[in-house]
C-alpha cells in the first residue's frame, strides 16, 4: 500500500488526532476501568490487597519497562505498524481476561495487556509530532491529547460501573475490546506511517537493566506492608533497585547507541517536564486506585456511582489541558506548571480530610481541583519533552513521556496503596477494639472487604461496630495516602519554581520560541509505506 502524500495528511490532521486520542483513551481507560471492579474481584476471588495492587501494577510495570524499547522499535520499523500491533495484543488480552478465574490469571493477562499498551502509547504522540509541523499547532494538539488522557481516566470507571450494575466483573474488559476494534479500523485508514531505520538501534542490555530496576523497586514497595518496611527483604529490594538504576545509567552513558540518552536530562526543560509528569501521575493513579475502593466500601456507593463521582477529574483535566496552551504563551511554562501542581496538591489536601461521613460536595471540590491542576501541568510538560528531542526520535521522546507517566502511576499505586494498607492494619484494633478484632479473625486486620465479610456472618451491635471501625480505619489510610500525594506535588512545584525551565516565557513553540525548531532538530522522518 502506498504512503499517504503530505497534502493528504495535512488535510486530515485533525481526524488523525481524533484517532490517536481514541487510541490513547483505550490505554488509559483500560487501566482505570479495572479500579472500579476491584472490590467485586476481591470478594469473588478472595484477593489480598497485594493481589489487587499487582493486578493494577502488572499492567503498569510491563507497560513502563517496555515503553522505551517499543518506542525504538516503532522509530525503526514504523510507528503506525507498532501501534496497530499493540492494538491487536491489547484487545486480545482484554477479551481473554473476561474469562479469568484466578488471581494469577488476571495478573498475567494484565501484564500482556501492558505489552500491547507499550506499543500503542508511543505511537500516539510520535505520530502526532510528525503530523503537526507548526509549533503552535503542535502545542495545541498535544494539549488536546493530554486532555483526552485525563478524560479516558474518568470514562473507564463510569462505563465499568454501568456494566457492573448488570453483569459480572469480567464485563469491564469489554470496554477495551470494543475501543480497540474501532481504533484498529480507523487507524488502518487514517494513520500515516513513518520510521527512522538508520538511527533507531536496539539496546538489549539497557532493556534488561531497566526491567530489573523497575521490577525490583516495585516489588519491594508493594510487598512492604506484608514483609515489614524495615525487613531485610524490603530494604534489600530497594537497595538492589538503586544499584540497578546506577548500572543502567552507567551503561547508557557508555553505550554508543543507548536506548535512552540520559544526557537529555541535563536539559532542564526535559528533566523538569519528565519529573512533573511522573509525580503528577504518582498522585493521580494512586488516587484512582484508592478512590474506587473508598467510595464503594467506606461510603457504600455502587460501582456506577463511584465512577460518576470521579468524572469531574477527567472533565476538569479536559478543560485545563487546552487552556494551558494559552496560559503558557502569556505566563510561561514555569508559572502554569507550578500553579497546576499547587492546585492538584490543594485537591488532595481536601481529600485527606475524608471520612465515611464526608459529604459528596467536599469530595467533588477536591476531584475538580486535582483534575484542573493535572490538565494545567501535564500538557505543558509533555510539550517540553517533545520539543527537546529531534523529530526522527519522536518515538523515543514519546516513550520517555509515557514512561514518566506510567512509572509515576505504578509507583503511585504501589506507594499510596501500601500507605493505605499499613495505616489500616495499624488502626483497625483501636477502632474496633482489640477483643473484637481478635475474635473476628486475622483476615479482618488485612482488608476492609474481609472485615465486611466477617460482619455479614454475625449480627447485632458487634457486627455494626466491626464494619464501622473497619471503614474508619480505611478512611484513615486513604487520608494518609492523600497527604503523601499532596506533599509529593508540593515538592514538585518547588522544583519547578526554584530550578526553573529553559523556556522563553512568551514562546509558543517550546524552548526556542514560536516557529523555531526543537533542540537537535533534524529533518522530518522519512515516510514509510502505510
């Protein structure tokens, strides 16, 4: 099949963007939709809290560690081809997940789904960068792209909530199957293919070191509450991860063809942009993981009600991201990104006061602040990353952006999930009374769902006290996790404000101003056959 001519691509560039945004929604909604189903999965499969975290993190972990090699493969063999391959893998794994009957089935299948997402995600942003040549148009397109990322995170729980009202938890994976089919057909017609086979060279050792470092770190954090934070296993895992990260950086600096040129982080725009996306999604994904459980278990919401309650996060992100392009031209990247982070931190601070009796109005204000702040901070940060790499390396640049997002999200689920679990275990005895906690069984001290199950087999005041105390303990953990997330974002805001960015505050096209080329800019990538 012949390649699309440049004029054909330009005339349809906004339709191409729509197709890319649909693909993006698939990746984001495919993860967020699972969060709403976690309480039902836990009740049906008898999952421990660490099982639930691994169901979420298996996706994010595989996704994160394979993004860079997938981006390099896309640059070498074709970005559209990689995206379409990922779509097939993602859809097939989601379909098989419908029939999972064991915890390990879901964990393994979520890993396969993450493999598909690793090929989809870099293609969305790298194709965008090669379709939109005008810097201001590209900035606007990236802002829209970032807005759909936030909207996808909200759409998934709503559709999942509706399905869970009528069907089993396996139905939530139907969302991904349907979206993948539509995006696959639309992409086959609309998307142009491009590649850079001369510069994209694979780095097997770098891939292995990255996988080992991220996997070891996440294992130590996720299993921290079970093994103990000061245990040899936990501290050893974290120490090993630090050593592996050092080995990865050393190898990439010495390698003539590194998977990731770590020298890019000397560019403040690139490093601060990557850090901002990592920490913003650390807080956001940690909230998404905890919110569905908090609203359903502590507040008694249905899955659909829980999904609808989180909708303001996506809507406000969808509003904030496009507006950020206008604000950046007036106030500069530092001001817009810094204020967005403070806004999100304010939302999490409000949510930290939540209890089983907290009004929905207060929760919605917190969700709105978080969503608006996320849109304001992530869209400009993505622009900073993409303008710091040449267009021929758009796949790797997109992969770094996506790696920052997914690594932050995976760490957020791991860290904030572990905070909730640790605080719950520490507080459950004080809320329900040591005698009641011991007679109800050790599982009550592990999860809120177990406490509710134990109470359902009892009666009278003791059962009511057990449920209320467990809800209070979970709310304590939720609040503590929100405080951690808010502190992380405030530290990020301080980094943005005091370290600064290599950006002209009145520029519309990135670090070098409107209409000027990105750092190390080179010729557009050669089109490959579509």
